[in-house]
């Protein structure tokens, strides 16, 4: 149970980091171009690294939670969210006009699914 709660919280954090990476970092690089370190973080590989971290953690947390509460809506939210994150990597040249909205949508869906997973888990009798 503690592993699932930890994994849900980490997945929410990584999803939030993904949103920051997609929305805030480009603005910072545009406004503060002299900050060379930020330019490294805008590299597309960061998207892949975040995805490689969030997928196994999400799988662990959601499957552990599903065994307890059986909520298919949590599986659906996280599954569709992960698909939104994977899709831009599978389609060769994707413009930022498609990648950013898909990534933000996917991150929000993943975070929402993990939040619901936590709430359903913590409302179970063994959590009280």
C-alpha cells in the first residue's frame, strides 16, 4: 500500500514536471536566452526521459490501486494520458502545435488518474 501511494505521488509530480517543461520552460528560454542551462532542458530528449520514468511508475501505482478498488475509470484516465504522451514520440515530425497540447492533456489526465487512485485507495477500510 505504501509503495502504491508513493508511486502515485511520484507520478503526479512527474506529470506536473512535464507540464512545466512544456509550458513554462520555452517561455523562460525566450525571455532569458542568456541562461544556457535552461536551453539544455528544452531538449526533446527530456520528453523521452520523463516518459520513461512516468510509465513504469504509473503502471505500478495504477495496477496496485486497481487490485484494491477495481476502478476502471482510473485505468482509463492514466491509460489515455500515457497514450497522449507516447503518441508524439511515435509520429515522426510532430509540430509543437500538436505535441504541447497532447503532452499537457496527457499529463493532466495522468495526474488526475493518480489523484483518484490515491483517493479511492485511502477511502478503503484498511486506510482508516
